[in-house]
C-alpha cells in the first residue's frame, strides 16, 4: 500500500535511496573496484567490439537513455545513439551485427520498444534489456540484460524507475570503461565509491521537500514552464518538464540551455518560470550566463544548485539545493527536486497524481 504517504508517486519518490541501493547491491563492490552483472559479463566482448550502441526507449526511459549517452561516451568512449523506439522502427534504420542495441523499459511491455528490438534482432544486432518488471516481454525477447530493482512502480508518472535505470546504465558504462582502459584506475575507484554513496545524497536531496513545496505554492498557477540544463543535466530538464506536464497538465518544455537564444527566449517575460539546473559542472559559467539572459528579460528563475553555491544563489529567485557529486552522477540528485516540484504543484491543483488523465502505466498499443 501507500505506506503512510498520500500518493504512490510520493512513496516511490521517497523509495529512491533504497531502490538505488537494491539496484547496485551485490553488483558494485566499491572497495574492491568490482562491478559484476552477469548479463554484462557473459557478453562483454559484444560490447567492447561494438562499433556503437543504439539505445531505444520511450518517454522517461528515453530520457534515461539520453543520460546514458553522456555517460557511455564520456567514460567508455563508445559512440551512442539514442532513439525514440517509435521513430527507429519505422524508418528503415541502418543496423548491423556490429551494433549493440540497449532497450530500456520499466514495464518491459511497451509496444514500440518491443517492435524496435524485434527489428534490431532481425538485422543481427545484439540486444540487451534494462527492464524493471521481471519476466516481462522485453526482458524475454532480449538476448541478455540487467534488471533495475525498483520494485513495483504504481504511480503512472515514472520516478524510481528512472533513477534505477540510470544506476544500471552507469554501472555498465563504468565496467566497460574499466575493461577498455578509457578511465584511469583512480577515477574508476572514485566513481565507484561515489556511486555507492549516492543513496545518502539522494536522501539529502529529499530533505528539501518543505522548501520545494513553498516554491510550488508560488508557481502553481503558471500557464507554462521552461526547464533548462546542459550536458548530463539536459535530459534531466526534459524529464522535469515531462513530469510537470503529465501530472499537473501545465505546459512545460525542456531545452538545452544554450538553445534558448535560438528561439525559446522569445517566450520569456515576467510570467515565465524557468527551472534551471545549475549545479557545479564544466558548464557552470555558461549556465550562469544563460541565467543572466533570462533575468534580463524578467523571467523567474528557479535554480537547482550545488550546496554551498553562491553565484547562482544571488541571481535566482528561488533555489533548490542538492549535494555535490561527480558530474556524471549529478542526474541522480538533480532529478529529485524536479520530481517533488511537479508532485506538489499537481497536488495543489487537485489533480489525480497517481492516475493522470489519458495516461496508462504501460503503453501496449503502437
Ligand atoms: C512518464 C512515463 C512514460 C513511460 C513510457 C515508457 O512518466 O511513465 O513516459 O516512461 O511510456 O514506459 P516503459 O519504461 O515501461 O517502457
């Protein structure tokens, strides 16, 4: 049941520290520098010999795929393409036996993702699944895979499935980086330790809930929202916007922050809340200047910042703090305040958070 929470969505948001731990438990041995997932180990050469990885998924799982693209390319130096399963399957894609296709699906039943992997198999690719539901169709149709251990996700809006998908994909990338030698041993060890301690940082990020609730109160009647991020946090911006749309029915768009000046900046006025992910990263200074551009046009800035931040704090109208973590792991913490923000806005607007209109938990039609 809901375990004392008002909604399944909130319960599932709060389960994230424990299900992330369930997902790496027994697979990640940080002190020994070991990552072992049998589905991956049994097929390691398929990955290390691959010309590229193609990730297919829909919705939130597609956003996890976009995060994985940054991680795989950055750490393991493998070219990655991330495809909407529905587009991939209908466009006569170029796939060969030298491709590895990763299908990401919480339910393991999404019709378009299933059709995409069937196509990839026909063309001779090796297909690897990252599913949550054990024994689901996609987990059976793939050649191998690694499960996420999120447990049952009841809320239609996906939360803990997303962060556990990122956890599995990060472990895969780190293992491959280690095998290929594209990461230094010291960086590898650091990343493993940081991944192991991410659960307490997610826990810490959840403690901002009262503050986020106040921000939700201020902006709940806005007609539109923009979400901006760069690098690893660009997909988090997309996911933040999707969460708001699907449960509050407020129009929201996620954008790479630098694309603002190519069009969307025309939308900015004093009515427009702009959620900017501005944590410490290689892009920090660039994001600061994106924030200044929005301020100059009177947009309202809600910034996700690293604890102890001073620069963005001065510019933003509201801030949501998350603990510091290596850049590749930031999506696991920056996602949390955005989930809570959309949850509280939807609750304040009286929406059916767990069962939003027009949506089903698994989309088994094409
Ligand atoms: C968003 C959401 C959907 C699913 C999408 C894919 O909150 O729930 O966008 O992410 O339908 O579903 P799975 O992962 O089951 O293939």
